[in-house]
C-alpha cells in the first residue's frame, strides 16, 4: 500500500479552500474532507430544534443527541446527520453564522475531533477547515494557508450566493463574511490562524488553475511525491 499523505488546507471563508481541495483530491486521488460541513450540520441540528447556536449550555447538552457521519459517493462527500443526508441543506447564510457560533464552543470541537482524525489516519486526505494544520493534524505532511484579500473573497462568495438568491447584495455578503472571519480568527479555542509551518498561498491574483498548480508544487516539495 502506498504511504498515507495528509494535506491540510486552512484559511478564511471565500479564499477558495474547497475548490482547491477538490481539485487537489481529483488530481492526486486523495479523499477530500470538508470539515466545515461538520460544524454546519451541528448548527443545522440546533436551528431545527429552535435552540440558539450561541446558547452554550443547551448546545453542549444537546451534542449527545447528534450522530454525524461522512460518507463518500463517487468521490463526493455527503454528511449524514442522524441518518439524514443534509449535504444540500447546510449552505445557507443562517447555517453559516450558526456554524461559526457553535465552532467557538470547545465541547463542539472536541466532539468533532476524532471523526476528522480517523479519516486522516486511514486515508490519504486533503482536508480543509480552520484548524487542520494547528490542531486536528499537527503532523500533516503538507500545510497550506490559503487566503486572498477581503474584497476579492467577498466577490467570490457573492457570485456563488447570487446564483441561489438573486436578491442578495454585495454589501451584506461582505459584512457577513468579515464578521464571520472575525469570530473565527479571534475565538479562544482553535482560532483560524496560520500554523507556523504552513505555507502561505495568497490567491488574490491567481485563478483556480494557477492556484492548483502552485498548491501541487508545494505538495510535491513537502511530501516528496
Ligand atoms: O468552511 P465553512 O465556511 O464551511 O465553515 C463553516 C464554519 O465552521 C466557519 O465559520 C468556522 C467553522 N469551522 C471551524 O471552526 N473549523 C473548521 N475546521 C471548519 C470550519
């Protein structure tokens, strides 16, 4: 069996982590693990229960009622929440903000930790998130911190959301993104920051293909493949 390789991709929202991670996984045949989907599914569970995602006490006690699984069909990740495939339901703005809120709760992070580590122990993965290089896989073979300037990231998010909801405005997308980044990077536990040994990849002026090429160079160099 060939050596298991773990690639960690962290960075703020809208930097293109998931597009890059998917492209890498396709190119190298590794499993793509979108860890944000786990936090989003936890948020969806509480939103559906009518529990505020910032009510720490209720969220912590409710975790015992959540069973989450990631399954892969034709290379695509599906997230299963208590037996239901919720992959298509977790991309709304409400769930994004809820995910950011629950992700600041240490018990939630602890609850999701083993699922992520187990996948990486058993498979070559390209895993994207906020704390993969710092907390989840501190010994990852390759760590990339992907970023781009705020306006550029908001533009990309705006284009994506506009397809689903034409009434959305650039200003609201920008504001929501900046707020969420602030939450994620300043929280006390596992803040979204670059690991010391991560390679910084700023793709403000790169398209998807150029970003992939640069990332593959970094992977070949660091993982020796
Ligand atoms: O990557 P995303 O937008 O799907 O993530 C949703 C939220 O989950 C994000 O605001 C922060 C949180 N998150 C996290 O704290 N740690 C991760 N590894 C992934 C996501």
